[in-house]
C-alpha cells in the first residue's frame, strides 16, 4: 500500500481515490499524504461482499489544506497493576 501511495503522489493528480480495507487506512499513511500536500476530502465506509471486513473509499485532494476529520496517533497504556 505504501508503494501505491508513493506512486499516486508522484503522478501529482488533483484528486486521488482509493478503495481499501479499513485496516490499511492508518494515521501514518494519512500523515504521508498530508506531508505531500493531499488531504482527506471524503470517506465512505461500506461492506464489499467477498472482501475482508469493512472497506473504505477515501478521496484525497490537493485543492484543500485540511483533512475533513482529525487524525492523530497516540498510544494508550493502562496500568493493570493497581
């Protein structure tokens, strides 16, 4: 998936859309797109029969300068010893 993102960005289209499994739609990949000037314009969640789980159609655009949703990476740790 990372190579597909890189190739898409290198082509420099105005809009990039992907049909991908939601597990492949990660904050790190969204950050990569943002760092290259592409921001989330639309997300559509659907179920595609015969494909693994929930699927997303994600559209990135270089015509906007902010994602329509906030994406943040953080780590939650719970101390179970208490």
